[in-house]
């Protein structure tokens, strides 16, 4: 499929991104670069200096809401994309409303309990909609351990073992690989719709 056909097909598709940190911001950038038509992005946090080692933000955006800073950055890539942002903490109650109209959903949380919450909410609410998550991307090196695994409509990207800790920080290279693998998986699914 040529580039123009890919752009045309993706321009009619939408994606939800739960979390605008390392995974979410970089996944969103990849989706916008290939022509996704609409994004719904939810996050409650602000840009901090410690985010700059792996997230799609800039030093002059420190202190801004992540969703608004990300929207500004994404529109610089593709001013035609429709971006709906919500500065909100996601819960089992608001996930169905916020992401109801999207074709595909990306989970991009840091905490395991939040990942479980969105997996359970999304797969219960939309059993036929793909959910793509990231798991295991901390540290550096060993890029070959990162993979995508499919379980029904759940797609898991990462090595599924190297979790973030005080001794194992998330860094741009591995976070970027997983974020782009998530976007690539989503694009593949969206183009097959």
C-alpha cells in the first residue's frame, strides 16, 4: 500500500491514548506523523524536567499540562489532525465515556494498578476493540527482548519483565522502541479495518 493510500485510510480513523508520558506522547507523535485523523488524549499530569529524558516535550514546556503541551507539539507535525484532550485522572467510571468513539485504544500508564484498571475497563466495555499496552521497557540495551504479543484483542508491547524501579529508570531508547511498536501495531490494525 502506497503512502497516499495509507494517509487516506488513516485520516478516517481515531485512536484513544490513556496517558501522555513516555509511551503515550511518543506513540501519539508516531500516529500523527502517519496521518491518523483524530486522537483523544487523557492525562492529569504536568510536564516536569525529569520527563524530558524520554517524553515528547521541550524544556520551555515544563509546568504545562501534558495534554496541552502534547497537543501543541502534535499540531506542529500535522495541523490537520483533530485532537481532543482531557486533563483528568482516568477511572473505571469515566473511561467508557471519554474513549467511546475511538477505533482503537492505547494504554500508556506507569503504574501496574492503573494498567490493570484500563485493561479490565476497556476489554469489558469494548470486547471487540483492540487495546494496545506497553509492559517492560525500563533501562537500556537488549532491544531484541522487546516484542509484541497478542492475546485476543489485547496487544502487549515490551519485554514484559523489566519494570521501572529506583535502580532501573525508563530511558528514551527503550521507551521509544515500545511506543513506536505500539503505534506500528495500531496502524497495522487500523489499516485492516
